[in-house]
C-alpha cells in the first residue's frame, strides 16, 4: 500500500463551492506527484462520462440508464441536490465519483471510477475518504452504495471504511448484487 500524505486538508461546507484536497504520493509511486480532489464544472462533464464508460466497458456493459446519467450529469445529479467530484493528478483528470441525493438524510455514492493507468495507487481510497468527510460535514445521516461482489477489491475497500451490507430491496441498479450503507450519526 502506497503511503499518501495530506499536503492541505479540505475545508468542506454544506453548500457546493470550490473545495479541494491535495495529497502527495511518496517516492515509491513514481507515476504521479500530487492528487487533487476538485468539484464538478461544465468543462469537466466529458471526463465524468469518459471515466465511467471506460470502467463499465471493462467490467460490465453500459446500460441505457448509464448513458442518460453520464450524458446529463447536471440534470440527473447536480440539479437534484447531488455532487460530482474528480481526482486530478498533475493536471490530468484520472478519477471521479458522484453523490446522488436520495432524501434529506441519505446520499448514494455512485459512478466512482479511476482510469486504468492510475488504478491500485490509492486514488479510489482518497476519493472515498473525501466523500465520507464531505458527507459528515454536510451532516448527512447515511450514505449508501451499490456494488457487485465480483468487484472484490472495491467491496473490500468499502468494508474497510465501515460500510455494512444491508438487504437489497430495490432493484434500480441491475448490475448490483450488493447494497451497503454507512451510518454517520
């Protein structure tokens, strides 16, 4: 596991705005110098789609519902009270995730992807740390996510962060065979 040292902590607020966290990777990780978690902006919209399509095509298939969300992230996520963030390494966007608002107290972590070239370097972990801190700072009670047990590394990471498996009683996510939650309050 690569050691990642925070350079500057994010000051998160309940309302969206320019937030970022910068991390420095140790010398063993010569693929990159720093990672910055940045907010969605219109000029980054295509990265959200590109990163997720790359990931979906590698592990599953792109569904019609994916295509709509990835093509219309402002309408399908942000305008409904959600958030999208990106991992940026040396001016290159290499990862992303969304927080989809379910209700006043619950958000779903979705559409998390890291481009293949930067996988297994701790970027997914940093994205997860960021989303959990953001959720806590927003005073959200509960965060949920859907996954597939074939994604053993991802499911293991979620468990290490404290997510617990709960019954999957809804079927809006066809790929998912597991639902997990983290209670924050």
